[in-house]
């Protein structure tokens, strides 16, 4: 594990952070502004699976899948999810590198704090697992199993919790880096 953390620390340069962050945000913006509204127009007022941080029940899933209709399910499968196949990896790498870059400004390289850089990687992994479950729901509809919905909902909740934790860590690390930088100047 120390080898992995060392690799992350060496890779965490400002250029590398931007090199992954900018494409991640571009894909995210495309999803938020284009593909999610495209899918959502087939089920007005309903939250898509990806945007349900508290999860959903089997009944909720079936209600959404029914409301989407053939065209909405097709848009979800062939428009939204291909972009969401790119985003988790870009998010995981950029988030990991960004935390490592910020932590390097405040902590010694051997600090255990650097293990927290793996949180966005875990969030990305759960996002991929969520996507697999969503693809399965879309493909097997109307014969969607409660187990698949339970797994999908669990992955959504874990992704959401870890993403929230990542954002809180980014805020804290940024504030600490700013504070540390001001102390170094005086």
C-alpha cells in the first residue's frame, strides 16, 4: 500500500490534477446539462437512479423505469450511461491527485493522512458498480429483480456518502493549505 501512496504522491502535480479535473468537469457538465435532462424529460419530476443519494426501493425503481418508457430507457442506456462510464474514472483520479497535492502542502510524505486520497477512488468504484446495476435494470426491464435494485441503491448510497466525504476533505485540505501557506509567509 505504501508503494501505491508513494506513486500517488509523485503523480500529484498541479498539471496532473488539472489534466484529469478539466475533462472530469467537462463530462460532468455534459451529463448535467444534456444527457440527464434528456433522460429526465421522459419521467418529469422523478429523480434518476444516479441522482438519488438516499437510495431507492424496488417499487421506486419500477415506477421510474415504467415512467421512462422505451425511449427514456434507451436514452438512459445509450446516451447517459456511456458518459457515466467516463466520469467515475476521471473523478477518481482527479480527486485522488487533488487531495494528495493539497496534503503535500501541509503534511510529511510519510503521514497516514495520504490514505484518505483513496476515498474518491472508492467513490468512483461504487459509481461503476452502480452503473452496472442500472444497465442490468434497463436491459432486463420489466423483469428487474429486487436484489439488483437493492444492490444498485446500496452502490448509489455508498457513492454519494464517499463523494460527500471527498468534498468535505477537499474543503478542509484547501483551508489547511491556505492557512499553512500564510504561516510560511510570515
